[in-house]
């Protein structure tokens, strides 16, 4: 008779169980991405028309065909459609794989921390889509501005695959970057990071955001890096403000709990 496996009441697992759990959650995420990639494949023509919109608009304004996307070989259109499908699956399946990340971390948290993690999971989903939507709204205008610097009589023929990859990475990077305030406020609420430490480290945070933006936007232009860094840095200050409000609320419930803390000392666990 097979021996039943007992689950630790405190949620502790062996190293092998951790790897098995990670494998299962990665498998679920990949299946969700593959299933929703069909949507990107089916709507590829509409996605391409949207991405090509600013380039076609500049070409109409100039009255010539010197500005357009180009394919370098006969296999590139298929490779680009496949890439659009995969990235569409990643974006559309974000509720699934973000939840898998949270669910993988939940067993290591206390009961109160689990409730906090669940709340922030439901907050992170609209924030991710808001970041992706902002990228989709900003990038065409950024492209139109940059193409406007092409002098009269000169051709500007960007590679279709490189251009579309840049746009897709831009959306994914914006979505991930918009999760920064969720992480910061969650760390503050569980007592790991104080609002004062967050405020004092704004220079380091700004540098980290700029480095992240530079790596996540394959385009070497500083415009794309700044277009991502500016809203993320604004969200960082929003997270600082929310953290101060949460600490003030906790102080009212527990007077004197935060008194005498050094600026570099973490806040006590709630």
C-alpha cells in the first residue's frame, strides 16, 4: 500500500519538493502563454498595422516612400509573426504567471503576510496591464518624433523584426517596471523596508531605474530609456507616499511602536 505524503502544517518543504513545485508552476505558466499566443497569431495583421501606424503616418506626411519597414529575407515575416504571438501570450497570460510567482512564495510566509501577498497580487495585475498600455500609447508617438529628424531626401528603412521586437520589449518592460511600487509597499507593510529608507535612497533608486530601463529597451536611444524611467520614478514616489501613510496608520494603532527608530533601522513587523 502506497504511503500517503503528509504536508507540513507550517508549509515547510524539502529542496526536492521546492524544485518540483517550481517545475509545476513553470509548466502551468508555459501552457498558459502557449495557449494565449494563439490570440497574437490570429490578430497579427491588426497588431502589425498598429505598430506600423506611426511610420506610415510619417511617410504620408512626407509624401514619399522613403520611410517604411523592411524585411531582410523571405523567412523574416514568419519569424516576426511567431515572435508577436509569443509576446502576446506573455502579456495576456500575465495574471497566470504572476500568480504562479506569488503562489511559489506564499508557503514561506506567515498567515498575515499571505493575506498581504494576495492583496498585492490583485493590485499587481492592473498595474502590469497599465504599464503595457502606457507603452503602447507612448511608443508610436516616440517613433514619430524620432522619424521626424530624418532629413529630406534621406531614406529611413528600419528592419521590421528589430522594430517590432523593440516595441514588444518596450511593452513588457513597462509592465514589469510598473510592479515596482507594489513590491516596495509590500516590503514596507511586512516590516522589511521603512518609508524613511525608501525616501533617503531615492538617488540609488533613480540610478537603478535608469540602468533597468537601459537594459530593458534594446534601442540605444536615450529617449526610450527616459520614456520608461520617468513614469517608473514617479511611481516610486507614489510608493513612498503610500508607505508613509501606512506607517502613520500603524503608529496610530500602536502608539510608540515606531518611536526612536534610527533612519537606517527597519520598521517592526506589524
